C-alpha cells in the first residue's frame, strides 16, 4: 500500500467528541457536528484523536464514537479512527473494531508516557498496522507523547515501509523536521502537516505535502477553500484564504500546538459554543473555559476572523 491507494488530502478536522453537561457522550450532537463538516466541504475527518479526548473514554465509548461517526458520515468523506493506546494489543483491537464498522482508515501515535525508543516504536506500529487491512496513518505527536519521530528520519522511512501505511501525520513543533518528513517519504505516503501559511503554500507547490488535520475545524471556512485553490493551481486565491486562516490560528494556538488562552481542547469547545456549534463540553481532567476575560479573548479572536454564531445571534 502507498499514497496512491488513498485519496486523502486537503483539510480535515480532528473532531472533538461532544459530551453533555453530565459528561455522557452526546451522539446526536456528534452527528450534527459531522453534518456541519459535510456542509463545510471538509476533505476528511479524524475521530477519537487527541482532540476527541480518547484518553477520557472507556473502550466501549471509543467504539461507540467510531461507529457513530462512520454511520453519520455515510461515505460523504473519509473517516479515520484514532486507535492510540498504551499497548499494541489494545490499539490493534480498536483497529479491528474500526475495520468492522466500516472506517476508511486508522491512526495511532506511539504509546503515550513510556517514551519508547526507535526499535520499540517500530515494533509497536508493526503490530498495530498489521492488525487490519485498513490504510494506516502514523501520527507524530511530540507534544502528547514526548517523542519526536521526525528527529529520526530513518525511523520515519522504516515506518512508511510497513505494508499498510499510507499516510504520515507530522505534528512536530519543529517545522524543518516536518519538511524533512515531506522530503523523505512524501513520494510514498500522504503527508499531513503544517501547511496553512505562506511558507507552507510554497512547500505544497514545490516540495510536496498533502493536507492539514486540524483540531476541531474552526478554520474550515478558510482552510477548505484554500486547499481547493491549491488543488486547482490558483496560488493567489490559496494565499488569500491561507492568510485568513493564519490570523485565526495564530490568535488561538502557539507553534508547538498549545493553546494561548486555555488548554487547546477546552478553548476549542468554548469557541465552538460561542459560534453555536455542537462541540459539547470537556471531561476531566480538562476543565471548561468559564472566565469572562478568557471568553472575551476567544470572542475577540472569532470576531477578528469574521466568524459569527449560527444565525448571526450572540
């Protein structure tokens, strides 16, 4: 399997998992959110990733979220299911469930907390990626797992040699390392990274790269048409949309993917609430954004980007 076996590219939200005020999974809100993404024209979605708060869900909940997503999207765009776990056996079981419910692919980071070495990372992915025939996306997420696979491009190449690996999501905070990943393996697998800025546009037009997977999808009104323009070869139009995306993103997220106002998922869900979008609330250990000053900063960032609540009402 290689990059030609999947049509994955463009702008994908990493979907939040909506929880209600009592902390229960809100399936109706999740279905509404996936419908919103379809209306916005996104090119794919990741569920049960970091933004989806997989870490606060039970195994049964993770399976229900995956099944709900696949059924709700109903083939309108690709659904990739996050199966990150502490052991390869658990991640492989989640991957098999994703395959059984009809997901288009699966994704995993290295195991959190344990700081595995390169040979251990390779063994982990060999076990998980071979659990199904689904296309597999390797996810480099140093902020979440404290290991930056992009620092070892030999490891990146070996991972992309695994038979089912079709994509690599590189969320290193070191942009030059991300470029090294594009250069190393972009001819063999789809590479998702940080491309929605002027330098990223130059990379997409020259070196390569395929798309962004972005926490929550607040930037969809700008990022979707930006990638459509990239795909159409209209660099000027792409740049105009990218500039609007960059202004919003830089107001909320730092280059290492931490939040400027609160924890990234907490501030995302607060922003979605301000826009009338069905993001729900966060689960512990995260806390909701409730401070008036923080909410005003969020509102100001959304206003500056030209984003308005559904129906235009405050």
